[in-house]
């Protein structure tokens, strides 16, 4: 019997690597060890159970408990990841043809949600921090200016925090959005833990967002593909939300995912969960201090000159090492020290910590980085401006996506209009969205990313002669 996936997973388990990546449970049990019951718990809507699509019993009770834990007015369990929850949220606050203010460096699922719901985007770009060569935050004043200039915008969809843990002044933005009588949706996939400690940045729920999406599996002890959709104000039509929930959610929702969401909420409501989060926050502070004392190593903790950064989630430790690119840091930590990181770009590698990391994990990490820095020549890597090219929108994403298409070589696509997104992974942010022109600058940026080991999704192959889908 051929089982390549099973064999690969067994090998991964035997590897015994240190996890500084998703999922947030880090392969460890939290609250209750129910893993041995998995075959029995994988059930369906039996008598005495409940139906996630129309909960009236135990699931309704569980979701009401989750809302209380997070401080929301209502909470819905997502079993299609934050991707599915983002689709539901966008469809709830818009109708086809509406104009929506979108953070340009939002996740692929927001862009896809615009296609599915046939929305027209107005983009707001994050600040490019030239001091540290990274994308930082959103300027509240710019949000205000856009909403004044385009009053027909129906809603605002933002991402907070970003992949690096950078947080902007979301409270100020929420106040501005509501002043203009718009609805604020926040994809807080990377921040479900933030509301459980005053040592972390303000959560989107605390900041006053109307709809908040959490990836439970990212920073809490829950299975991959679990998420939470929180309603945080009376501006949301709950009947419409429930209708869109039924439209986008699988008719065979997993009880295992439902249970995993519940278990994560219960764990964060327990003294053990809060204590472990607090311990890991303090440990991250200690590790950052130790790493910054290693010659050639720098941890990004913020930039006082950048007014778009008001806070930084320190559980996302962003490091650079002189003389080595971020992608090489990630690669070498795995190959030489058996430590797996979450992601890397040209300059940085991201150490993704959660409340399930333990003392040994951090000690191995610090020792490995100290050793790696010693073995690396402290020469500066070639400077490259990695600011995302500004999009040139020709038609709406849905018009391009559902229009006629052809395939051409990437080099021949310059000056043509994309009919499919081109997305580097991580972090899953489109360089080009459907309906936008593929410029020479974008073409060269794609080649640069590929040369530095980043996977590009949306290309029909994986070499410099890739084929890309464009409008005829």
C-alpha cells in the first residue's frame, strides 16, 4: 500500500525538530489530551449532537462561551481556516459591485474574496520603512483622506498585526472609519493571543473593529484550518452573516475542528493558558535581549522614527544576521541545527513563538543563532530595495479573473494585464492581483524573489521562463 503523505509525516515526527512555526500547538497537547479519541470524535450531525451550520444545542453553547472568552458580542467557529472566515466577513458587509478600501498587503484570501464577491478595491499601502527595509503600518490620516475623497466606499478591510508582528494605531483608524459611517473588518489571523495579556499590543476587538477574524491555529493551541469569526458591534447584520456563513462553509463541517476551536478557547480561559502565555512573553523578552548581544545579530523591535508603528508583538521575533540573507538563516537553522522557522525574506527570518514553546526550545534557538553568527562573515549583504511595486489597476479583479485568458511566458507578460494573482509565499501577499498590469519592475521583483528562494504561487512552472496567466 502506497502512503507517501503518511510516510512523510512519520519522518517529520521522528525528526524531532524545534518548532518556531505554525501551528500554535507546536505538536503539544493543551488542556485535555483527547488525541487518542480522534477516530471516535470524527463524527457528523447525529441525534444528541448539533449542526455547526444551524447550531441550537451544544455548538451554540460553545460559541457563546467563546464569545465571552474573547469579549465579543458573538463568535462563530470557522472550519475552513481564516480564508473561509474572510470570505464570510466580506460577503456580510458588502454586496456585488461595492467599493471597499483594502490594505494592499492583506492576505490572498481577501483578494480572492473580492473576486468571489465581485468587489471593486481601493488600495491603501503600508508604509515602507527604509531604515529597516520592511513594510510597517498604516497611517490613520491616510485612511481619513481616502474615505473623504471616495465616500461611496462601503467598508474597510485591514490586516493587523502584519506577519512580522507590527501594529499600527488601529483604535484611531476604527474611530475614523466609524466617523464616516463605514464598517471595519480586521483580519487578525496572527493575533488571537493578543487580547489575553496587557503585555501585548491592543487587540482588534479592544480597538473597536466591527468584525474580527482569528486564526486559532496560528498562535493558540488548535488544529490547522481552525478559525474564529467575531462580531464586535451592532453594525453587523447577524441574519446576513448567518446566511453567508451557510453559503461559504462546508456542509460537512469537521467536529474535530469544532472541538479544537472550543479547546483553544477553554485553554485561554484557564489559569494554565494565561500563565503559559505570560511565561512565554517574558521568555521572548529575555531571548531578544540575549540575541541582540550576539555580534552581528539584530532583532527588530520597532522604529521610533516610524509613526505608523505603535506597538510590536514580541512573540514574533524578527532577526537579521550580518553577511547572510534571511532565507539562508532559515535554511541553515533547519539543515545545521534542526530548528524550523516560520518564514524568511531577503533581510529577515521570523521566529514564530507561541504559548506552547518551552525552555528547551529557546535555549536551542539562542545557541544555534550564536553559533551560526560566528560561522558567518560579518559583511553586509547587497542592499536591495524590497518595497512592493505599486499596482496599476486596469479593470476590477473579478472582471479579469472571469474574462478570457491565455498563457504566455513571464518575460512576455510585461505590459500585459494579469488574470490571476502572483503571490510570494510566505507571506501570501499578491505582487499582482487580477486586473493589474505586469510591469517591468514587477517582473524583475519576481525574479529577485525566486533567486532568493521564495516560492511564487500563480506561475505555471518554477524557473525564469515561467508561464503566467494573463488576459487575452
